[in-house]
C-alpha cells in the first residue's frame, strides 16, 4: 500500500512540475513597469533640473506553461498570445530577440531625428548598409549569415543600401556567387554566397534573408540612450519627449509624472502598439498622472475584417475606466499633439 501511495505522490509531483515548467505553444503577457527616462537618456549639456518625469512603459512577455496558461484564462491582468501573434514565420527565438532589439534601436533613431528637427539642432544621418533580421532555412545564406549581421558591401557595388541590394540581386541568376562585406560582433568578414531559390518564393533567386535598412544619426549636442536591454519600438514617443525636455530650458512635464507609449515615425506621427491596456494598468500602479496613447486611425479594410478592433486610445480609455484610475489618458496622433497638451498644462502645485 505504501508503494502505491509513493507512486501516486510521485505522479502528482511530476504533473505539478510539468504544469509549472513545460512550455506550450503560446505566450503570456502582463503589465510590466514604468522606467523613468532621465537616467537612460543623456543629452550632452542638457537641462536636468526638471521637477516632473518622463517614463516609458513595458509589458512582460513569457513563454506559457500549462499552469500559467490556465491562470491567464481567468485573470483580468494577463493575456494569451499565440506564437504566430508574437513571432514571424520562420523566425526562431534568437531572431525574434534580434528583431526586437533592432526595433528599439530604430525607435531611438526616429526619436532623436524628430526631437532634433523640432528643436532646430544640427544632425547628420549616415547609412550603415542593411541589417539582417532573419535567415531562411535552406536558403543561400543559411549557415553563412545570421540575424544581427550587417551587410556593408556587396561585390563592388558602390551603394549598398536596401534598395540597391534588392535591385542588384534582382538581376542575378541561379548559381552566381556574390561577395559580401559583413560586420559581425564589431568585426568585418568577407563571405561568399552562391545564390539559390528563395525558400518562400522559388520563382526568384537570392540570399534567402529578410533585412532592413540600417541608419545611424550623429547630433550636436551628442545624445546617448542606454536602453539596450529593452526591446520593441513602442518607446519612440517617450524618447522623443525626453530628448526635447533636455534640449529645452523649460520643464515640459510641468512637474507631473508623464508616461505613454507609441512608435515614432520620422514624419512625427505616433504609431499603434500592442498591449496598451496592460501598460495602463502598469502606469496606474507606478503613480503616473498623465498617459499619452496613440490615437491611430484604423484602415477601413482592417475594421471590416476585425469589427471589434479599436484604436489604442479607445482601448486605453476603456481600461482606465475599468480600473477606476485618476490618471489622465491623452490621445495623440503626432508629437505635436503631445507637445501642445503639455504646453497648455498648468504647472503642478507641490
């Protein structure tokens, strides 16, 4: 009898451990935190005597287990995302992380660009070739290139930006060999690649990679953003506001704790992001007083396919009402909308 009892306990223990640690094909996302930007953003000689604060918001994303999946099903502060909602097709975990960090890097580029344009400060944009996001299995570059590599030059082509690379490869034929100058881990390597059919489009030959243009911006005064461990593009708006706050003499925050979310386009447009309802919860927990939310306009075709879809602002406002926060949710379509709101804001009495 004791032996049966021991076996039963062991089986239960195995089930509990499996439910707690065995990964399933889904992710759990929940509220993250608010990160004040003053310690992360440094404009050389910038204004630092502000009373209020600008913060970026994060959400937590972890691989689901049977236990966390079941808990998320009944939780008001957690959401379940299927793998195809998080990762691109043919993208492994490493490539996903590289893409998220590159999106953060590009959000910083756009934030600096827009902020220095608005402040009338000098800057210069430099092309750094193309950045590899994903290498397709069984493609020409499989085993030769990897996510995070930068292609600085292809053969003797003078200009190796994204469009030049696309145009050059479109004229190549199956079996042709091209020579790439590649930056990897801060070292330059020469790599030869024999062109093959693209696995996702066998009517064309190519490298079998997905890539994006990589640019760098230099400014006067210099600016450094130390957010290397945070991924994704959603901090663009808040980076822009913090840089402007340091470039200008006045305190844009007017003494308030300001946060928000949204991508930043070079045009100054604030773009849609995911998980805004969870960021509202996190912002309220962190004592944020003003929260900027993208007031994005959804295309008619998208609304027709997803009739229950709402703008980020509508989702944020609904969540704010649900949790009963006193935090002000402010809709913004552009950086100018955020600046106009802050300009009209009465300074906080301390």
